[in-house]
């Protein structure tokens, strides 16, 4: 999650969302469980992973909580649980459960009333928990209804107390310009290479009016490509092939350092 407009970042946004922050993507999380991002992963599974991530990173985590895993009462529990896990923020969306990735087909959204009730519940849960968790409110209405409906929902999310709005999958530069002009407050851009939204450099996003950009699948996709390429390279089971493999991987000492062995040895004494 990359900040793209330093001048627009309030002290609270820097504190809660982080500078930069880590965005825990539901797409990637579902994939680690062996599923597509279609609502097949439960609240408890997500919470366990959120807690694990928050415990090993020094930067704030913004966690994708999908639709909140139920009605507004369920959503309040979700916000409270994520807050207690000490994440920096949570993202709530207005899709029908089970939801799916915003750049894939077959999406459906709930009514305005239900969408707004979710954000009210999230804001109420923040107050009741006593933990100042950052709330990002997302709409997928552009893909199911219209840009007008998506902009209206984001305007209302802002009014209800969401810290940032996320209008998923605008289809053109003109749509991105319009939403940034008409939606108040902080706005997030979802950067998905090969997705529905134009991929722009962060300075261009800043000029449009976005405050942050998330890259939920870029590194994940790169990792899968690297693993696939390595598996293909390992088919060359010769001395020359082994040497080529070594050129493309970390030295074992470096790998062990990255996963924490050096720190463990220091602590062990």
C-alpha cells in the first residue's frame, strides 16, 4: 500500500494506515488456502492469518475483511476481532456474500440500506472497542450498476464515518478523474495489472486525487511466476542446470537470515 499524496495525508492517516502500510489482500489469502477469491475463507481463518501478520511486521496492516462475514452484528464482531489483533485498519465492501474478486465476473451488491448499515456497524464497533482502527469502505457498484451509483455510495460511506473510500474497478482515466472530483475525503486506487482499471504511475494517481494505491496481486503474481520458472528450470537435471538454478535463488545463509534464524540464534544465546 503506497502513499501517493503526502500533502493530503492527515496525521491520523499516517498513524493508523501507516506510511507505508501493508495491505492484506483477500485474493492472496484465499489463494494460500487453495481457493479463488470467492468468499470460501471463513472469518476465523482470516483472523488467524491477520494476527500472524500483525505479530511479525513493524508497519501497520490494513486487512481485507470482505463483507464482514454476516449481518451488521457479525460485522461488529469482525471489526472488534481485527482491532484486538492490533491491525492498523480494516476494509469492508458492499458485495453480496459470498463475494468475489472485484476484477472478476459474477459480482452482485447489496442494497444501499444494507451497505450503509455495514459501515455504520463498523464505525460503531470502533467506538465500542476503544481501539482506533482505520476503516476503508469499498463499493463494487461500478461493475454491477453504474459509476453514478458507485460514487453515491462512496459519498455516503464518507458521511457515515469511513476514513477512506475505495471505488473498485473504474474503467477509464475519465472515470478515475470524475470519482476523485466528486467523492470527498481520502480515496484508494486498486492497481491490478491486467485488471479493469488503467494502471498508472503513482505521480499520475496523486495528480488525479488518490491518496494511496494498493498493489494486492503484483508481488504475489511475481512469486508464482518465479516459482513456475524455477520448476521448469529444474527439469534440466544436469551439472550445468544445477549451476543455473543457483544463480536464480538466494544463498542458503541469506535465506536462513530472511526467515529469522539469525535473530533466533541471538536470542538463544
